[in-house]
C-alpha cells in the first residue's frame, strides 16, 4: 500500500469522525429538551431567581493582527494540502498511463 492510500484513508477517517461529531452535536439539544421532568415533580429544578439587570463591559477580544495571522495560516495550510493532493494525483495519472 503506498502513501497516497494511507493519506486517503486518514482523510476518510477524519471526515467520518467530524460528521459523527456534528451529528451528535445537532442531536444533543433535542435530547436534552425531551429529558426534562414535568413541573412540580420532585426532580424538577428549583425556580430561577428573579432577573437582575447586568451591564457588561467589553474590555478584551481578539486583536485584529491575531485574526489576520489565523486567516493567513489557514490559507497556507489549505494551499499546501491542495498542492500535495494535486501532485499525488498527477503522479498517479502518470503511473497509470501506458507508455
């Protein structure tokens, strides 16, 4: 088995795991909503305290240079993966073609 097949299997495995994670994340809110005890039962949570007005002060966040650095890193990673896959496909086509 050559390296390209291993890479393809790893990509397939990562895709399946990511899909399973997304599916479980999508199903979790529906599951949590259906498991609440009826109001007034012994297992029901206590009533929340009265709402108070909270004023938040935003004094942080991510600076623009960090956002730019993350975007550049993601673009470089995507470009390198695209180049590697293109070269792998080109070598496979060259190997399959009869001489």
